[in-house]
C-alpha cells in the first residue's frame, strides 16, 4: 500500500486530508463527490474519527485508489489493453516450427510460472500485530449511507477454499459489521464462495474465511474479475505483475492470504446460521434490501505495524468502479471472444451500471446473426446477468464515442429488431417483479432502416407538451433527444396516478410526432440530464413488463414501480447524500461548494 501511495503522490493523484473526519458519512461523502470530478484524486485521511464511538484512529483511510484512468494504469503497471494483447497472443500461440520458435515459446512458458501463487512457510508483514481478542470497532470501518444497516467493509478481499482444500477463491463482497467480532457475508448465488459454502453446508462443517484489506490494490481488482469457476483469481495477479503472489497461512484457519496486505480478518462461517444483512446503498445507486446471509465469527485480526485501511464508496455513477470496470472490460475481451468468436468489441457504460447495459460490436456474417448472438451472449459466464444489450455491426463508430454510436443505433432501431427474453438477473436488480430473474432486452442495430421509413414530424417541446396536456394531464414536462435521427426520443416526466401503459396508449393520437417515448417520475428526475436518465432507465425497467411496442411507436416505463403496476416487492430508495453532512464539510473547507456538480449527478 505504501508503494501505491508514493506513486499516486508522485503523479499528483493523491490528496491528503489531515483534519479530523468522521468515518460515519463524512469520509464516504467526500470520496463519493471527489471521484465524480474530471480531475479526481485518491484521498488519504490521516485522522479518521468516530463521534458515535467517541474515538479516534491511528489507522489512515485510503479512498478512490482506482479514481482515474492514470491511477488504474499505475496499479496495473501498464495499460489494461496491453494485458489484453498479452492474453490474446498467449491464446493464439502456434506450435514452434524452428529452434528460435521453440526458444521463444520456452521463454513465454517460463514466465507463466510467475502466475502461480507461492505459499511461504514464514509469517507475513500482515501478521506483525496479532489481536487474539478481536474488536472490529478498533478499525475505521465506514458507514456510507444514512440508511445503511451499519458499518460495512467495502474493499475486503474475501479468501475462501473448497471443502477438500483443492480450490481457492478470491472475491470482493461487502461485509456488514454486526458487532465487535461478527460480519455479514454478502456473497451472491453465482459467486464461487457461495458454491464453496454449499459444500460445507452439505457436509455439516464450518467454513474457513479470511479477509484481506489493503496491500497491492491489484488484489482487490482480481477479486472482482470474472474468472472462470475454479480458477484462483491470484493467477491473474501473477500474470499481470509477472511475479508470484506470495501467500502466508492465516493463524486460526487454513486459508492463505497475501503476505503484504495491511489487515487480515480471520474466522469461520457456520453454514447452519444466517442473519439479516442490509440495507446497503449499493453500486446500482439504490439501496439493496434486507436479506438473510451467512455470518463470519471472527477469531483473530492481524495487521502490519502501521496499517492503512482501504475502502471504496458505491452509489450513483460515476464512481471508482468505473475505472475498475474499464480494466475488466479491456482485459477480458480476448477471453470473451473464445466463446463468442464473432465479437469485435464491447463497452459497459458506467451510467449503465455495467450489467444493466452493454454495447457490443459484431462481425455480422448472415441475416439474423445478431439475434442468434444475443442468446449466446446471455449464456456466457457473468454476461448472463446482462439486462440490456445493444448490438451493432463492424462499420459502427467506436463504442466509446457515445454521441456517434447513439446516432448510429437510433438510425437502426425498429420494433422488429427487438428481442425480449427472460433469464437470470443480478441479485442487486430491483426492477423485476421476481428476485434473481426477469426480463432482458436485446436490440439488433446491425442493419439500417429502410430508406422509405417515414420520418416523424418533430414539434417543439412546448408545443408537444401543450398537445399532451389534454391526453395525459399527469405529464408535467417533456424533453426531446436526437430529433435528427430516425428514432427521436421524447422523455416525459409525470406524476403517476395510473399505470404508465395507459398513458402510453393515451398518446397514440400523437404517433406522427413520436417514435420512442420514455416515462420517468417528475419528482426524482431532471429530463434534460441524459447521463442520469440512462442510469435511471436501465435500473428501473424490466423488459417483459415495461417495454411497449405497437408498430413503430415504442414506449418505456422507467418510473418507480408500486401497487399501480402490480409490483409487490419493496421498491428501494436512491442513495442520496445527507445534506447536513455536505453543508458541514463545505463550511469546514473540506469540500468545495459546487451545487452544479451535486445537481448533475443527483448527489
């Protein structure tokens, strides 16, 4: 950790805060706002305190270590695209035909031995201090949001192993502090740790778990990387760094952890017990609701002589996971191509919250190729959790050029090119009427619309709103986007008093002026803010329920759902910063007074 702090400092990517700042809301709010700036920096809080606990900590808190493209490259030691090329060349290695080819292959294979984690017999620097009577409240564990169920470890490296000890896993899961020696384990059904957990549960045995905090930030990135089931994520660390991850055995369980992490929390999970975990303001920008999860009984905590506590903050985009996701997207493209060989490129916009929206470019070989590909795409590992995928052909602009690619897409959107399906959803998805599965949308934009497609007669926003008033009086505003394309978008804000499908039907007399209509709640949206509208829409819709199609008149219901919609689950709240905390930080000079930034990102 000291090394990355030095690197960040040398590249002017670190801001040090020596003032006393509270671990409850204040530190997370500062980090949440900082990372949304164009010139965002990592934040090192040297004097964290807890007014609630009445204590100060001598352990600094580091936030936003992945807070920019440059910082991410420093952590990797190279651009993630370089790593992707290394993986791609390895996958395309051909049998050697000459002596020099053989020597080159030997060199490559010899270097691969550095990918294998190395188990040491000695203790690590992470075990310099040993707390055999552990107290989690002695560490500056943050409470991020006002309605969180308690403090949460947000950048914990969760190390587990299979029942027979032959497989290891590193995951990144949030961990709720219940009391001084118990943690809630939020691993989801599709995670390797959950698979291991069921092995122990079936055998009636307690499961060993160790949690690393700090050390090389690349460890935590590896923990969230979508590695194939059964492959230890630290193999990826060794491949990227070209050096072995050096592991030492935990003191009170058999789990091995990197010897240079800052803090290690060891313990055991009893598979027969669970406890309510949450709520927690998560990376979707919404609170995930209370659910029962396994509990870790902490048996020991160890740390370096002078540890640093590393944490992240999640909520509405853009955040630190934007840069972590960018690295994941680039590095895993070659591996994704092995099961989807016609894939040229893909992009996960951060305001699409990753699994909620993916853009993909294909080498289109035959009619209907994109729709066939959608089914394959939804069957590939963690891509199966993607809710909305838009596919373009090889002639499309670069996927990261959002203005150009959106024009390209909207000139190709047609009712007949939409594929609505059903499948597994991420556990954090709230829009589906069912937990863990729901509607999915695929859009085939690989072919242009026919030249004789009639253009819509575009009205000024004020004129359109006046025409709408008599048809749907609950509509309070309208703003139109991309009116120069063949699929103009009209976003309507409303005070919902009836099912949105009825409002969509009521606007049919205006079909000559409308092609794609989107409905959002007036009280929680700025219809002129396209970035946050995309975030809201892909979060709030279930394709089976919320997409309406009649010829070339398309509708999307992106409102919050309730009994009007027959929605029986609890709809979660947005993650919103505490205004009083923000005002206090501004008054103390710790936070810039920037109302525009707060408004732009719904802070």
